C-alpha cells in the first residue's frame, strides 16, 4: 500500500503501450478486462502511484510479477518487450511514479510500437511479436495525446475557478503565494509586451494587485496558492498540482530554494514591495533556482524551466521591480 490511502497499482510495462494502442484502435472499453481496469483506475485518480514491473534474471528480480499477465507471444518476447519499454522510459523495474508521470513519459519517449512490439524481420518463432505492432494503432493513440488516456479537467469547471479565484485575489487583504511563484510572476511580467489575464493561472491578477497596492501583505505558503485554481493541472479536491514530469517535485524544491535564499519560512508575511526587493537582491538570476544553479537536468523529473537559461524576462522584471512605481 502507498502512503495516504492511495493503493499502489502494479502493471507490466507492455500494458501501458497496449492501452494507448487500444485507444488508437478506437476501443472505448479497450476490449480487455485487465487493461480496462488499469485505465479506469488512473482515470479516477491520475496521481495514483503506478509501478511498472517485469520478469528479470538480475538483482531486480525482487520485483518480478510472475507470468500470469504474459501475452501469448511467449516468455522471451515478453521479457524483451518489457525491458525495451523501461529502457526507453529511463526507468528501472519496480520504479514507482504517479500515473500521470508514467503515461506522459511513455508518450514522450516511445513514439512507435515498431521495434518494441514487433520487428521488421522475424528471426525465429519466439520473435514473431504482437500482430498489432505494425497496425499504426499505437501511433494513432499517441497522437491523441494525454487527454485521451487521462480525463482532462472540465472546461466549465476551469472557467468557474478562474472567475472565482481572480475575484478572490482582488478582494484579498493578504495575498497567499507559494515562494517560487514570485519568480513566475516576474518572468510573466518581463516577457509580456502588454499584460493581460491568462486562462490557465492568476499570474496577471497577482501582479496587477501588487502594482496597485505595493504594500499589500504577502504570506508565503506551501503547495498550491491563489495563482493555481484555473490551471488544467490543478486538482481542487486535493489542492495538489497533478502535472507530469515530476512538476510537483520541482515546484517544491524551487519553493524551498527560494525560502533558503531569502532566509524565510512558510507562513512568513511581509509587504509585497519589501518581499520583491528581498527577492531581487538575494536571487539575481533564474538559473539560481529554476536551473538548480548549474543548469544540469539530472533526470526526467528534474527538467529545467524554459525561462531559466534565457533569464531575460526575469532580469527585466528585476530591473523595474515588477513595475512598481515609487
């Protein structure tokens, strides 16, 4: 069992590709009970921990799931296909990630079923592969994107969240903002020719309020904040970000890095003007936070924000103190 009541979902790596393939073939129920249960589970909770496991002869055999879920093509083919998939995903047998991270990684890293689920040349009876491998169904499913696998947040819910949360920011006597969003606000300000509201977040509203009320108190909070509610990746029930590629991990690290640089902690409150002065004095570059200081992305989950290496937008905001007058 995983922490906080979320049940670990164990799958075979090939089943992830099969789900995408069956979606591409047009099967709403996937025409397979086991695949259907997996898909239903991750659609109900895209953050559910998912662990791809396979049968190996190495020291990783502690996680061997057995052969009950082998497909009919044979034991050797099943073993190679699963390892081929994990290698392309950059994962080891038994690695566990939120379902959204695993499927997003699959779509990014495995563009085709050819060479994995079937081969251009059949070299022996053990290597005939899956009859769907050359059908193009996997590629069609992949082209439909993550939204065909995991249920997207309804547009009307996002629109209502945008309306309500934007209004709440303008009514607020104190803004509640997670630390690294101060840098996101800066980059938003610095790259915009003309500031305007965004559909997916409340960066504009936060900047607008601070420009109009430079001394409004800002409280630094852990996790999602007043900027997040309209986002497609925001889950209002859990107040969590459900973005893939380890986004929540990166965001938490950036929050903690910002707090450390500023010498502050969660719950600290100060006027926006003073907080931004401290931010720009202590953090002279996005590289310091959003590129981990050295610009090295050590794993898929630790990718670097696109603004981090360019840095121009942050520098424009820093030079103008986010457009605060006086």
